[in-house]
C-alpha cells in the first residue's frame, strides 16, 4: 500500500515510539500539521441583544476567524452561541474586545494544537494499518476508507455492491456502496451520504460503522434483516473526497470542496449550498473565499452534480435522503431555505420524533429536531431541500455530537457511542418507510 506523506511520517514516528516504549501508549514526538494550530483557541460567544450582535459581527468580520458554528458572521443572532477558531496572534485582541464590550464568552479549546494531537496524535502499536481487522473506532484516511470499501465489496457479495457515480474535481472516484439483498423487484431505497463537509470527520466514521453494523447484524437482528431484504441502502462514505483528503493532510478545518476559482486565490465551494433550490440566496455567500460560498452556478461541483444525477435517476425508488453532518445534535428536515411547513409535515415530523427517541434510548443523548430553517438557521441551496423538491418525501440532515465541547475534534473514544445511537435513529427512519404513512396519498409537495 502506498503511504501518503503524513501516514509515512507517522508510521516512522510510531516505529521510534515502539522501540522506545514497547506497547505503552506513547506521545508522538513530532507535531501534526506542522504545529500550525499551536496557541490557536476556540471561543464560545453568546451575544444577548441586537447591539451585541452588531458589534460581534463587526469584530469577527475584521478578524478573519474560522467559523465553527454558525458558518458565517451573517448568521450570528441573539442568544445563539457562536463558536469561532481564532489564530494565536488574534486571541489576545479578541479577549480584550469582548471584555470591553461586555459580551459573554468563554474559551472552550485553549490550545487547538493540543486538542488535535489528542484526537489523532497518540497511537499505541495497535493494528491501525494491519487490515486483519478494520478498526471502526479510529478516523481513517481517504485511502484507507476506499480500500475498506473494496474489501467489503469483495467479501460480502451477497449484501454489498460497490460502484462509482463519477469523479471529483481532482479526479478521484466517487464511490457508493449498495447494501441489501438483490432483487428483481424495484425495491425502495434509502440514500445516506457522509462527509459533505470535509472537517466533520465523525460523518465518514458513521457511514462505515453503519455498513458494518448492517452487514454483521443481518444474521441475528430481525429488524435489520427485514430492512435489508425489503430496502436498499445507498451509502456514500465520503461525498467531498478532495476536501476530506485535504483536511487529513493539510488543513484540519477545511470545509469546502477543492475546486479552483480563477479570479481569487481561495479554493472550494460549500457542497451544501451548491444545490439548485433558491441557489445562493439567504444563508449562502457569493464570495469565493467564504466558507458558505455557493459556487459559480448550481451543481458547479462535480461531486454535487454526480449525486444529483444519481438521485434523479433513482428518484422513484429513493424514499429517504439522509445527510450526515456535525456538530449540534440535531435532526433537521425541510424547509431549509424558508420558514414554512412542508405538505407532508405530519409524516416527517413523526419519523423525526421516532428517530430521536430511538437515538436517546442508547445513551440518553438528546437531539433537537424540526425544520432546518427554524431549528438551525435559514440556508439556501441545501441538499435536503433539493431532495425534497425532487420528490423524496423524507429528507433529513443529522448534526451529530457534540454541542461544542470538542466541536469538530470529537475524540475517537466517542466514535462508538455516537455511531451506535445514530444507527438506531437511521434504522427507525428506514423502518418507517415500510409502513404506509396515512398522508402518503397526499399530493406531493412543491416548493
Ligand atoms: C435573549 O436572552 C435575554 C436574556 O436572557 C432575553 O431577555 C431575551 O428576550 C432573549 N431574546 C431572544 C430573541 O430570545
Ligand atoms: C504572529 O506573530 C508572530 C510574532 O509577532 C509573527 O512572527 C507571525 O508571523 C505571526 N503569525 C501570523 C499568522 O500572523
Ligand atoms: C464489486 O464487486 C462486483 C462483483 O461482486 C464487481 O463486479 C464490481 O466491479 C466491484 N466494484 C468495484 C468498484 O470494484
Ligand atoms: Zn456539515
């Protein structure tokens, strides 16, 4: 297997560790990402009135911070927390300004580099790369995820089929796994994508976990067996392959795709603002350097275009569209671009309720749920609105753990509980498709 730069480097450091301390957990001596996050901090700020909102937008707008939540300064609003990653040279200035303006804040990550090292920098001599048994409780590089997909396709021919739906901007294949018993009948299907936003690493970890869980529990879990007999799942573990790879090798907090813009130095488009529904209006930016950049035109990103094409082709079969994001602990459904109630609200609301109840039953973790516009914020060009407009009656976006303790740096020790509870929620949504919803006969939605 060809090791990428960083993995090769990590492997050699690991080797040194093993020599020095045997099997004991051993801190990696060198820094990930060339120590570029040393001293950076993540602030949690809560503006409590309109004046503070105005001042905060101004301060953060000038300071080129990396928005974690919400995704841009324009989305800041009263009493909603704002999480921002601030470069080390700007932290003192921001502390001073917030104190001076009496705006409520705290620092929830005081040294970002340390937190990154904690998430990925410590390794025992365990089987990370010996693929005898794939480790679902660590984050994996794109290359590892793709090898794993080939392996699943090779070893589970009865339940798995792997194919590519196109190529990314950088020419990487966009792989999808079809899970479920083959049938001559046109089975209903559920689409699940993960890793639309590069830095949300728990997403791809979930998609892999879900596939493993579906295949393993087929033999002993009657609910899963019924689902796989009667439905197909189309699982895309890494939607934004170029961005994910870039967040792995170069910039841990990269969010967008990697397409080049000819007029600006910055790259990439927000793959969840690039869909053809009220494209580039509220909640999206037309500036290429912003994290919520909608792109030059709808479906400009080859990844978005490929998925849209696939879903258009199979829209008669695909009854649920599920997109996995982080972080906020929410389950969202349309509309995202406007405040209004969807025509089949009753069915969708009850599916969401069942899903968060199932999720809660695992570890007591609470999720908020509701229309994306009112529960999170208004954003145009999102994939759930597009899926819904194209006739998929159940369109959901999950925002997985947590609510801002680790943010995008969810520790590997939380992969298992997070994925276990989310699997329950997804199973609940899929099970609901096998029952007929009373308003199924209602005329279908147009937005
Ligand atoms: C925000 O919080 C303050 C103080 O708790 C409260 O007075 C105000 O009504 C809240 N505003 C909104 C829009 O919820
Ligand atoms: C931060 O400040 C140091 C010392 O003043 C300077 O050398 C460095 O270039 C600055 N870094 C950035 C990213 O501005
Ligand atoms: C997956 O396996 C099938 C055979 O079961 C094969 O035809 C197909 O090409 C494989 N997919 C990929 C992407 O290699
Ligand atoms: Zn996201």
